[in-house]
């Protein structure tokens, strides 16, 4: 029915068996910086849940004797993470370093001594120079999605200043050491677990990667990772399969992805590179699904076109048609043969496809009488663009070559039909293909991700989409 493939496209350069990715995704320093901002916001919220337990006891203080004390209602008033960095650790993952962080706490104190004397007041604590260093490993989970995990975490506090309100100054010395210890213990116990939780909370988002993205009723694209993420000094790279499959029937095509490597571009947060293998695998799928064929009838030809699909028009070029089938409408069947060949070159994506064009006369009772079959070699160029989270295409005809395969109406000069079939391709077939291609094909993406100002560049053997991203809450 429909020539869905087209975008689909291209080379048969098979290299190592099945291990090269069809698609690569690169997160740059700029992307990491955006990740840091999101991560710090989330961590700051998590640290807001730090709690310092009440504590109480008694202590002998000379010359007063036994002092019973309690410190209660210790609340975190404020947390600040003014300085942080997220750095790539080649071969491993990323390191999050937080320095000069601070926390402000407020609490109440109460004492009882010399059996009858009671006193109470409040206190404020400023925790300064809090630093947290954590290594985050980036790996691939069992579903082929990226996953993060804290490999190690260390937290330390430089100083804690306690300011008391009310009470006698000798009490301050007593409390200060308790508070200092309680605080360090609490922070030690709570900060790294909160960091681990903040990092683990990224995994549900990473698990929204569309490792199997539905395209239409025939096809889906697999975007699972084919190898572990590669972390270099300047980027984090994911190698994805990037292969179209028949829904439910995963059959490998007789070609595999060629190796390709991304250029050292850094302007965008993310680069998505789709090799020609990805559209080629689509061509394979749609061809196998038998949907790369199209019946063309006269009502599909624009009214203003002088070319009409009837035996009168064709009879001008092939008189036998007018003689044998006078005054009948015609119908054409365009069918592709084999897989299209898709080639990505700098600034140009080309799809070459061979097919047959069968012409029929439509008898008054609906029977189709075959007139002739032509072999058609055609080449189209495609513009590729990004629409939402899809890539889409628009093709235009480069050239077409017709040769006669079979004639039921005697010999004739095929070249006399060139302009009719050029017109049919341009005004009927290509618009039908373009409607299909405009629907788009899902890119690898996380849920709630939006692409900002994506730019497509055609490179040798792959197309590169450079984009910034945002996440909607
Ligand atoms: C792309 O390449 C094809 C094949 O080489 C050529 O026919 C076509 O004109 C080129 N298109 C553009 C826009 O350069
Ligand atoms: C189309 O047919 C020609 C001639 O047989 C051949 O050279 C070419 O490789 C074919 N192209 C495709 C895409 O099958
Ligand atoms: C339809 O009409 C054609 C031409 O008149 C004739 O050859 C054919 O047998 C008819 N078919 C049917 C199913 O009536």
C-alpha cells in the first residue's frame, strides 16, 4: 500500500558482525552542566530532610555538680549548595564534588541543676564548609538502558558554629561539644545515604529510554545499548542499536552497521548520530512487510495535470493501447524490488530504489488488463528534519530510468513515456511518500524530554542531530 520507507535507507557496508551501533548518543560537558543543575536542585531538596535527633543526658560540671540537659526541636532552617562540579572520569563515570555547602539549624535547650534550678533557651548552628564528593558509575542495565550508581561517597564538615540564646555562659561549653558531636554524627550518617538516594532517583528517568519505540503497525525501532557507556575526558557516549524491526518478528537484515565516529563538536548538550544503517533497516522491514507498493489511479493525479491515467493519453504514445482498449481508465502498480540503498554524504542523503511499474487498463466490469511492465531505477534526495522527538524526511526526485520488462501491447519506445512517469512520480508518488515520511520516526529519548533548537547535519555515513534539551516536570 504505501511507500513508507524512503527515509529509510542505505549502505551495505557490513563490518564486524552486529557489534557496531546503528546510533550513537553523546552527552557533552554542556549537557553534563545541565545535568549538574538538575542534580543539585534535587539533592538540595533531599538534604532538606536531614534531621537531627533530640538528645539528653546528665553531666557532672564542677563546681555545680550534676547537670541534666536536653536539646530538642532541632530543625534544619536552610541548606545551601553554592559550589558544585560534575566532572567526567574517563573509563568510569562522573564525579560530583560539592564544596562550601552550609546548613543552618535551630533548636531548643533545657537544663536542670542543683535540684531546683531550671533554665532554657534556644540555639542556632551554622554548619560551614560542608563538602561531599561522590563517584557515580554509569553502566548499562539488563534492559539495555543506562543506569547510575554511587561507587563511593565521602562527606565532611569543616566547622559548626553554635550560638546560644539565654542561659549562663558556662553552659555553652557543655553544650557545644555535644552539639558538635551530634551534628557530625548525624550528618555523617545521613548525607551520603541522601546522595545515594538522589542518584538512584535518576534511574527511573533513565529507565524511560524508549528501547523499543513503536513506529506504526509494521515497525518498531530498538534503541537498547549494545555496549557499556564510554566516558572520555570530554563526553559520555552511548552506543545504541538503532535498528528497525517488524513488530514482534525480529529478523536481522543481510547488512550491519558500519563503524563511525562523531566529530568533536561541543556546542550542544546532546548529539544524536543516526547511521545510514538505521534507515536501511527500515527499508528492509517495510520491504519484507510487503508495504512498499502503491496503486496509482487517475483520481490521485491533480486535476490541473495534463497527464491523465487513461488509454487516450497513453494511446498518444502507444497507439496499440488506444486500438485495443479504447476509452478506458488505467491503473498503475508501483512496487519496489529489493531493499533501497541509502547513502549519507555531507549535505546529502540519497535513496536509490529499483522497482517495477505495471500499467493496466480497467475494464468496465473492473477487471484489470495488463498493458506493460517497466523496470524503474530511481534516485531521490532527502531532507531530514526533527519534529518533536521524531526525525522525519522529505524527498525529491533526482532521476529515474525506465526500461521495458514485458509488453502485452507489442513493442514500443519506452523513452516516449519518460515525461508521463516523471510527472506521475513527482505529483503522485513523491507526495504520498512525503506524507508518510512527515509522520516521523521516534528518536532515542527519555520521557519528559524536549529537544531545544535541534539542528541536523548530513555527514559521511551518518546524520548528526545536535540539540539542547529540557525536561518538563
Ligand atoms: C545528492 O546526491 C545525488 C546523487 O549523487 C545527486 O543526484 C543530487 O543532486 C544531490 N543533491 C543535492 C541537493 O546535492
Ligand atoms: C538497480 O538496478 C541497477 C541495474 O540493475 C543496479 O546497478 C543497481 O545497483 C540497483 N540499485 C538498487 C538500489 O538495487
Ligand atoms: C470483464 O470484461 C472483460 C472484457 O470485456 C472480459 O474479458 C472478462 O471476462 C470480464 N470479466 C468478468 C469477471 O466478467
